[in-house]
């Protein structure tokens, strides 16, 4: 397989001010396309370091995906470094310049003259048009390596890679795309997943990996291109079964891309045609916010405490048993015919305790539908942002499990 490197430029990356999410995303794309990713390298805004690294890469890699350093300021040195590393003069690209002018004109903003610098591209390079920002990318062959240079802004980089760079790759490389399958879970950690998979025989040609994020934990399976489709599905479903449908909310890579937990819930709710009322104290409306824009979200109510919610809906609070309080609130809304489904989320303790990163908080979820009643209890820990996000995910997941179990 062709050898690929990823090269990130920017002082903010090497000093830790910015997390290089571009490199991780590009690596995943490259592996799926059939490249062997050999290195990730980051260099600050030093012209000599950039020139030296570019020369090294041109001798040892078949392809290099580069991000950053294409902007208009004095610390954006990529084009100059490429020109000096490979003896290519910078040439003014009139089309690129007009695109930059149009970007500002369309936004009714004057274009600072420093942006002209972004239209200076190494002579003989292929311009990579940027319809999502100002800095065009460019691509060229230097020595053994084919380089593609893209802006460091993640949204611009991703669009330029998918729309400009990716279509060029099959003509330059013999690629055998791998198949990546991702089992997406919530409410279970990496160590628990690993324990559930102990003893399972994974074929040597299949790479198994894990990725923990703030919203989900992913179990990743990378299959070689010639791996039989039936065996791919069989192994995937075996692993998903071991992890349990209680935690698995979707699988990417077998048929369709499922997206986030919120996207899965949105699709399921649209299928039912039901309306949802959300009542919460925990996270200042974050649970409702994850459902915003969905036609099925009929009511969203936030109060600072369970007692305030009970006063609002004319029910009695039981401070010693918030499960009962949640059930009463859900029944009150159902009696008012507020929605088909009612999701109530309450938490023990005060707002100051919730904000305390050293205090754990108990979360109570209640889901009442026309013909079912479910509750869940969770312990939230860490800073307030983490507690809030956990709470929103646990609420959505209770709804997701009900919807999937009753399809």
C-alpha cells in the first residue's frame, strides 16, 4: 500500500493551544482509502523547519496531506516553504485572487490587501479551490511524494479534502480501500467493552480498536478490502451482541451511516410520529437543546429544582424519592395531553453541588408513553460541563432504548 504522511503546520499546535483534530480525521480517511499512514508530524511557524521537513517527506513518502499555514498573516509560511524547498517560484493566481475577493464581496466586507498573499501559489501546482473560506489549497509532485496542502480550519480542510483532493487520488495511486465498521455505544466504558470481548477470536487481518469521546465510545473494526461481506457482518453483529443493545445505539459502515445518538433518536421519533415533552432540572435545557429543530419536540421546560417543577405542574415533590416525583410529573403532563411521550429528568442536590467537580450527583430519568413506563438512575461525576452532557445523553438513551425495543 502507498505510504502516506500527515503534516500539520502551526505554532498553536506544537505549543498545545490547539488540538490537532485535522490529523486524526485525515488519518481515518487515508486508512479507509487504502493508504498506510506512517507518520504524523507537526511543525511550528519556522521557515527553516518547514523547508527541512518538506524535503525529508519528499524522499520517504508516496503522499503527504498537509494542513495549515495558508492564511494571509506573516506566520503563514507554507507556500513560501514549499517554493524554497523544491525550487519553485511563487506565481500570482488570478483565479484564486478573484475567488478571495468574491468571498469578501458576498459578505459585504472590504477585503484587506494582505489577503492577496493567499493567491501566491507554487508555480506548476494544482489549485484546490476553497468555496468555504479564503485560502485556496494546492497540490504538487515533489520527488517521490505527491503533496496536497489544505487550510488548517477544520471545516474548510474537510470540504477541500472530500471535494478536491480525494477525487484526484485514484489517478495517482493504486488503492485498495479498507472497510471501517464502527459500533457506537453510550453508557459503557472502554474497559467494560474490552472485558465483554475477552475470548472473542478476531481474525489477524482485522484490526480492532477503541475510541472514547465525550458523546460515545466507538469500537472500530478495519477489514481488508477482500474480506467477505457476510463474514464482516457476522463478526460485527457478534461483537454488538456481546456489548448488548442496552449500550449499542448504532453501527456505521455496514449499510448506512447512523450519526450521533441524537440523530438516531430523531430518526426513530420521526418513524413513530409521536410528540415528546421534555421536563428537566439538570442541565439548563441541554437535553432539550439536543432535540431542537425536531418537529416531534412539542414542549421543553426547565426549572432549577424538582420543587419548582412540581409547583409549576401542580404535583407534590418527594425529596426523599425523586423517582416518585418524576413519575408524578410525567403523569401530570400526560393527563394534560401535553405530548405522546413525556421525558422527565431530575437530580438530587443543589445547583452549587451540581457545579462542584468533586461532588457526584444522582440523576433520575422517567419516560412515560401511552403504554409503558420506564425509569433509570445514574451517577454523574466531574465538572459541570461533563455532568450536563452525561445527563443529556442518558436521557436521550432511555428514549432511544424504548423506541428501538418497540419498533
